[in-house]
C-alpha cells in the first residue's frame, strides 16, 4: 500500500472548493496522489480535478448524479480495493460524515475527523485535531493501522491550482440500490447569505451591547463592500440567524479580510476564522484572545472605530 486517495466532492456539476484543499494537503504526504470522482457525471468532472500534483484521476459513473450515502460508500470501498492507498482524504463535511466513518470501521482503518494538519513521523501518518471544545489541540497516531481515513477541516489548506497532467481511468463499482433519493434543491431564503464564500467579512460580537446597534453595522458592511457575520452570543440572543455565525458551532470561514469588532475571541470562534488571510481586531480589552491571532489590532471603542470608518465611505 502506498499513496493517497482524495475523494472529490461536487454539487450541481462543479467540484466543491474542499476538493482542491484536499489535494494540497495530500501533496505533503509521500507517494502517488489519486483523485476519485464518482457520480453519474464523473467523466465531465474529471477535467476539473486535473490540477497540479495529481497523478491519477479515477472516475466512477456508479450512483446518482448528486450525492447519496450508500452509493458513495460502495464506490469508496471499491476505489480503496483498487488503488490500495495508505491514506484516504475526504472533507469534514456533512456528505463525508454520512459514509466515511462506516468505510473506516468496515475496513478496520484508522480514523480521525475535523483534522486541520497532517504530517509524517518516521513513515507513520500523524493527524492534528482539537479536543474538549477546541480548548486543546493534539496529535493523533494510528498504531497498527495499515490504512488511515481522515476528514479534513475545510479552509485549513489553500486550494490547489495550476493545470495538471494526470492520467484518467474508469473504476467499475457495484450497483447499489440506494435507500434514499435526491428530489430537488431548496433555495436559501431571501436575505440569507453564505458567509463561507465571502472575501471580506465584517464580524460583530457581544461588544455591540444591544440588538438596536445591528443596523449600524449592516449599513457599514454594505458601504465597505463586506458581508456581515457574527459571533455566537449574537445568535444565541436571537438577534441574527445562525447562517451568519462564525465558529465551531457555526461556519468555518477563510476570507481575505476579517474585521472583528467587539469579539473577545473564544476558542470556538477562533477555530472558525483564524486562517483568514488578514485579521483585524478591535476590542477595548487589551488581553482579549482575538489579538493572539490578529494581524492588526486596536484597543479601542468599536463604535468610535465604526464612526471613523463610515466617514471614509
């Protein structure tokens, strides 16, 4: 056994960004890199997966066009039998959680989820993940396991880019009579947003004091070309929808700019945004944990800073 198998995720005919992040993570591991693209439209998606660093693309047309647990499990098991990888990498997403743990148990493989770093130590794979509500980070080893299945935290690696020269071949997988059916998509309600795709997030926390202050920051975010996001206390108070929450119990984001106003920086919040390209924090407490990850910080009143920013736009 050698090499790494990356399982591609796709939605509506497009590979999801986490697929390319998995390729980047796999580059740090020794051996050949194979990307598995499964689904009725696998052949059309194979070209998208051909990025720099990929040695082989395995396509499997078994199963429905969109994701389904039973079909995904059968294809992954067949791919592992065919490729015999030492490591299988998937995104830590709702899709992968529906079948990857079952594959690991069935094959007797080592398993870890929400992994944010992988490396080798003397030839053995070592994964890093958080424990105790992200209060402690630890390394996980897999003694005695011939194979390891890891679910990697999205946005923890930059997406792989550049044209590749991978060879493509088909994988024959057994037909699975699925227990579920994909019927249709339900559009997100008007006014809701996907903060995970935003390049610029203006994020507010309990420091704003009261709900009546939110419209000021909604207006400021619009003027600055930012998307408004919030920390958990704002959602817990019922002031904003969970779709805008950043953190371990909300969304993991990686914008180009993250402007945090009145956010102290609880470990759960930091876990969801600390990989942003540029973090700017404003807080009246000089000991606030948010300053430990911020690239720029100001010990100041957030309303005074907001007023000055509004003057610039």
